[in-house]
């Protein structure tokens, strides 16, 4: 009996480390396939820049997915925030105004999603698919004949950050947001209520949890990550177009799954999934590109993973149609 128990404990420990093991394996495999170029200084810089956007959005998304919501509009939210933030930067010449606009736009979108999730009884992921499409259309209308917003056109010069400065900004933003989310999710009632709702909404409601308030609150927390990601895109690329953040939504979804986050939410949800998953996805994307795969093949692989994730989540959703 004790031997069986010991085996189960060991297997459970390995299961918890699976996302980290997967990340290490992906790094080792593509380091070998690229002859070490994956870990070159230049490529590490590129991956560091790429991982920030995905990680910031994914970490915040843990709260949304944790309560059982399936958000397909995250990429659109980043795009909308970045476009309006860049326009504000051009008109004001202020980096502070840019950040404030990014936050306000992200929070406004989050409130719309939170209220819809709390009060409208339809599959939420369908609403977010439609919302993402609507956001993209609105962006095209706002931009008009202009396909790109350039910070160089600002009324006052917007500071340009070198690689070292950009790295410091990235690390500070990511570290602070990660630690705040980790504290909220693991050590406050917000996290415990979110996981309880994701595990069993009927029981959570019967225990006195205000599920409507929690739906809105989790989206607002997630919106901060979206706003920070949009702001970093603006000051790093200094050009924002209608195709900006086009793959963020898919990358975040894949990152959460790869990072060990149950897409249906619940007690096994964890903030670390956003960070570990984002690192894995960025290394995978970079590795596939460096081994010579065309964009079409990379998109095909991402599409297959996306379809698998949607299928898994749809089965989870069906399983929650009846009270447990």
C-alpha cells in the first residue's frame, strides 16, 4: 500500500513539473537543430522582446480562464489599445498619456466583456469571437486610409529606448505584474473564489460568492496585462498597424495550455502557467522559423494546435452544462 502511495506522489510531482520539463526540452531540441543559434545573443534579445507581450496577456488571462471563461478577443483588445494609445502619443507627445489611454481602453473593453459574461446566458467564447471581429473592424474605421501610426509623427518627440533600457522596462513591467497577480491569485479571496467558480459554479454561488462581481473583476485584472502589453508594443516598435498583435490571441491560448493551465479553469489554475507557457511558445515559434519552415507551415502547425485546444475546451464546456 505504501509503495503504491509513493508512486502516486512521485507521478504527481512529475506532472506539476511537466510544463517546465517541456520548456527545457523545447530549448534543447531547437538549440541542437539550429546549431546553437537559438541561444545566440541576437536571438535571445528578439525572444525576450516577443515573450513580454505574450506573457503579460497570458498572466492576466489566468484570472479570466480560472473562473471558466474562454476569451478569444485578447488579441483584438491588445490591438485596439495599442492603436488608440499610439494615436494619443502622436497627438500629445506624452508617453504618460499613452500609458493612461492604453489602460483606459483596455479596462473599458474588459468591463464590456465582464458585464456580458455576468448577465448574458450564452456561451461566452462565441461572444468574444464576435467581439474580436468587431474590434478589428472598428480599428480599420478609426485608422481610415492610414495603415500605420508612427510615433515619429508626434507633436513632441517620444523618447527612444535602447536595448538595455527596453530590457529594464520589460523586466520591471513583467516582474511587478506577475508578482501582483501571483499574490492576488494565491493569497487573497479573489484567487480562491475564481478557482472555486471555475471548479463548480453552482457550488460557488451556493457558498455565497458574488459571481457577477467576480466576472467583472477578473476581466479588469486581465485588462491591466493587456494595457501593459499594448504600451510595450508602442514604445518598442514605434509603429502600430492594423495587423499588430495578430497572433497574440492564439499565442496566449496555446501558452496557457502548454503552461499547464486547465482551459476550463478551476482549482488547478495557476499564474505560473502564463509565464512558462509564454516562454515555451516564443521558443517554439523562434525555433520553427530558424530551422527553415515557411510561414505557411508555421501557421499550419499553430492552426492544428489551436483546433485541438478548441476541441478540448468545447468538451469541457459540455461537461459543465449540468450542475455537479
